């Protein structure tokens, strides 16, 4: 067997192992009813819930217990809306992995938590058609859209698909144009007090596993920086936690849902020395609870240490409504 054939056989075996076998269960959709117009409405954001692939990533940590604890802690937070910033599963074309995802988030289904989600790179692992076939039925509030704006009380959540290589050039430019015009429209809407933008790949990170996404910096950051009501850009992809503040806008990198953690460069090796959160190189699993208040949005980042059985507060910050 040639070296290439051996590698292909290994990949096929790994995909078969993580995909499961037998009858395929129907997708379990998240709830569609959202009622955030009350004091203290809560938005929870989490990223990268995917399980580490055996064989393909045999050298990376497997975090099944911590992933389950993260989901239970999200349920305990009683969110009015859940936002997933992508990478629900390792292979977005795998029936077995999506069935495992449905089982993982069963505590959220039991509470009828509504959810919206952005596409991550792992959703596209087996191609766009398979990604959409598995993804959209589980997130009915996405309404089969790759980019859209969602109303959550006086906050607007703008969801984008930053997987540029999986969109056509026309689609990418259409999305960027829609994004800029939507932020302009929201600036003029008196019912909107603030806006957050969310998608998978962050513009800035000190990760030693992935780098900055230059096309995100050039195409997606400037409209956010120009807009008057934008508060933050919320991303995953990097399996860690970072927070930057630039030009009065907050950039949160929170891919701590249970994927294998990524070390961050430290000291003089950092690409971006302005990470506001002064944590270690390898950081705890995490998700963020955003609470709407009269003066703005309070953020509490909740963490889970490797091997732990409880949840702790990792970080806190507040974003005031723009005047």
C-alpha cells in the first residue's frame, strides 16, 4: 500500500469510528420561542463543543466530562437564548457525531432553550451540502441562512459565516455588503440600543495552533469599528479564552466548549500583548453569560478546569449601551 493510500485508509477508518453506525435518528431541533423582553434577559454564548476525533487527533486531549459539565452549567444559567459560534461537531457530515451532539445538549432541549448558531470550519468538514443538511434542521431560528440579524430585546445579534473558502466569491461579497448596510440600518433604528457581531474565526488571537485571520481583519472588523452601536465581536475557533478592547469595541475569543485546548503564546512571543485577561497559556473551558440591564450588557465568563466537577467565574466585564 502506498503512503497516500495508507493515509486515506487511516482517515476513512477514523471517520467511520467517530461517525457511528446503525439507524440514523432524526435531528433534534432547538426551540423557536424567544421572549427576552424582561429584566435581566440572559444570552449565553459558547463555542467549539466538538469532540476530539480519535485516531486523527490521538495526541490531543479528550474532554467528554468537561463538555457535559459545560452544557449542564449552561442549562443551570437558564438562558433566554443560546448562541453557538460554530464547531458543534468535528465532522459536520457525520450522522453519528450529530446524534452525539443531540444527546450532549439534551439538558438544553429539556428546558426548551432556543438557539442560533454560526457555521464553524468543522461543520464544513465533509462539504457544504452535508453541512447544511445536518446544521439547519437543528437550528430553525437560523431559517437556513448563513448570515442574518436577530433581535434579542434591545440588543441585535448579527451572525455571519466567516468560512470564506466555502462560500463563492459572490456570496462573500454579498455578505460583506449586507453586513455593512445592516450595521448602518441598526445605527438608525431607535429601538436598538446595542449590537454584537458573532461568527467563528477571530480576527486576533495569540493561539499557537491557529493564527490571525487577515481577511476577517480587512473585511469584517472595519464595519464594526465604524458603527456607533456595536459593542463586541464574539468568536470561537481558538480553544481558549482571550479578550481584547480596541477602539472602544470588545473582541472576545471564547472557544472553550470542550474541544482540545490550544496553548496561547506568552510574553514576548505574543502577537497581541493587549489581551485584557491575564491568564496562563492553557486556559479553562468556558462559556459566557451576557445579561441585559438598563445601562448595558454585563458579561460573566464561567470556567471549568480540566478534571473539575464545578464551575467558577473566569472573567467579568460590562459593555455600556452607546449614547
